[in-house]
C-alpha cells in the first residue's frame, strides 16, 4: 500500500476510512515508518483539503499543488520534515494533479 492507494476513490470514502487506510499503510509499508504524528497530520490535512474539492467535482489545478509544495518546502524546518518526507508528500500531491 502506498500514499496514492489511499487517495484512490476519495469521493466515496469517509474521513474515518481514509484515516484507517493511512494507519494500515503506516503499519504495513516500511517506507512510511519515518513519518511521525505531526507529519501524518500534515498529510491528512492535505488529503482532506483535496478531498473536499474532488467531492465537488473540481480537480486541483497544477498551480494549487505547486503552491502547497512551495509552502511545505518553505516551512520544512518548522514542520519537522526531512528531505525524504518532502519527497513522499510531493508524490502524494502529484497524484492529485489533473
């Protein structure tokens, strides 16, 4: 399971189910064990933000995704994100693009 697997069919999933799938991924995929609770919170906030747009039939634009990537890069020290964490989150954000 990967981050992109969690974001499949966002329109039909509840927030609870997305959280369940995220926790399952954290347990089963060793590549994501480096994410601490704060990093998971950042990822969940991004997923929820894009889920609401997708539920209304709007695909996130490339500019929106780019702005989120820039925000995360600028605040990486404050958020406690490593380079590897940023790569994983960027892959997630790329999966939302049109």
